[in-house]
C-alpha cells in the first residue's frame, strides 16, 4: 500500500504553529523595512551551475538537483545569495545604488536532519549591494541585532562572532605557497564541529605541517590583531585587519558594538565570502550551533558577468531553524495559538437573521478585524464552543429575539459577560468595540 507520510526533513505547520512563525517573520521583515530594505520575489528553481561553479561538483550531493525536461541541470535553491546576485546583474545599470533588498522564503538542502536543521527551511535574507563602506556591514549587523531584540531577546542573550576572511586567507598564504587556502578556511569553519585530531588532519590535507597548524591555531586563539599583522607581514592581512576595525567602529556608531566579539575561528563555509563575516550564537550556550550568519561577498556579482559590485548580507532562519529554538529557550517564541477578534453567532435560520449577521461581519471586517461566522449550520452551543476554540475575543449574537429588540448581543468570551447593544450603534464607524464599551 502506498505511504503518504511526509518526507524526512520536511515539516507541516498547523495554524497555531504557523501563527507563531508568522509573528517571527513579520517582526524580521518589519525591522528590515525600517532600515529601508525593499522586498523582492525570487524563483525556487535555478541552474545548478550557480552553486557547482563556485563550490565544486561535490556540492551536488547536498542539493535537490535534477535534469529538467529541457535537459537543463537545475536545483531547488539551497540559499538566496547567488540568485539575488544574478538579479543585480540582469538590471545592474537601472538599479539605484545602494541596492537594499530582503526576502523571506523556503530553501532546500539534502543534509542530515537534526534539531533545528531540516531539509526544507525558511530564511529572511537581507542584502546590500553597491557599497564597500564599513557602514554597510555595520547596518547589516544592526538590522540583525534589532530584529532579535524586537523579537524579545534580551541584549545579553546573543552575540555576533565577527571575523574577516582575508585575515585567514592572508595568514595561510604567508605560511606556505603550497597551502590550499580554500580547503584551509573550510577546515577552520569546521573547527567547532570536530575534535582536535580531525581539525589538524583537515589542516594537514590543506597543506600545513603539524608545526604550522599548531602555530596557526595558537595565533587564532590569542586573537591579537596587531600580532597577526606582524606575523603575516603582508599588505593583505594589514588591509583586512584595518577593515575589520573600521566595521567594528561603525558598529559602535550603529549601537551594536556590544554584541560583537572578534572570533577569528569564524570563517563561514561558503567560498564566495570575501571580507568581514559573522555568526550569531546563543550567548548563554543553550544552543551550541550557530543561530545564523552573514558577511561580505564583493566578487559574486562580477563572477556572474556583472560589473564589480561589493555586497554584504545576512540570512536569519525563521522556520525549521535554530532561531525559533533560541526564542523558545529564552521564553519569547510567540504563542502557538489562534487569534480571532470577533465571532458572529447566528441563532435561527430566518432570512433577516442571516442577512444582518452577514452585514455585521462585513462591517467589522471593513474596520480591519479578524471575523468568523458559522459555515456549518451548527446550533448555539456548538457555535459558542467553536468561538472558544478559535480564541475569539468577542462574540456578537444575532438572533430572532435580538432583532425583535432591534439589537445584537455582545459577549466577552473571557469573562462570559454580555449585553444587548442597539443595532444602529454596532459596529461603530471606527475602533474595535468590545463588551466593555457597552456595559
């Protein structure tokens, strides 16, 4: 017999759960809008080469990739950055700089399923194109920090671990010409996820001998930026350290420096990152994995055929991710419950009752309220029970006896108190009338 169970790594969200996630998404998007970011819509399917050309064919194992009917090798998008870079290239001359975009949507990666990590997940991507100024990096940090505090997190509950890709790359380049810098940075990115033996093995595969690996590790652990510049002795590392300091100074101006800790072990695994990178972590260690991350990717637009265009962005996961776990641990995840302003309860089948109930419901909706009415022909008690189940704040009873009095009954569901209100006075032309307005 065919099984119709949901697929592993994919999750259903019923209305109460989705209500909580929608509140997270709305807060994230409202924060981005407050900084002037504009919403874009993007396709779910792209050419797989957008990822394989940058990260190698091995990444196909992590994609939902296939050949379509036209023989094109395509994939469900695993993340948004290449897509928005492609969009910038398509209309680069017409777009006013800086370009500030955001988008919330699902992505797909074929990976090991664990708590806070699914094969389908949702992110709010927030990106700035067209400026290399440190203020752009700082604004991305500020948007992320404001979104988290707007979601209810206290300021001491999260931190941004900030680094610079060119510090790492420059250090490796200064140690030995034979070092595979890309592989070495990937090893650093995995350092928090593997034991020391595996970490040093990965560095060895990248071309560092044991002495170099331990020397490099000690440099990162001390985190002295001046020492790093002196050790490398190259303009590349000096420029990267200067840029990191400039971004941290700009973060001070934006009021978010307190969230930033210099952590040179933070590397970000994707190869397109070029400058300052960061990851958000639970400062109280309730969740060991990164909450989300971001950084600068100045070369990506040009690699897709566009004009050189610096860019920086961040992508908090809003569903099927570690951010809701952090909000839950902190006790600020929005309640998983339904919310209804009014339930218009109809008593009797008389045509006048039906018409007045429909008119009241429509008038309330025109005022901007969430309103439900009976669609099943249930009796009074069943309708009242349903209204309670959808967490209706106020029930408006329209019955033959009420209409005989040229009135409706307004009932407060929490207290159970109710009163009759002249039909001519309900609803008013504005506001959100409840029992308390008429008692």
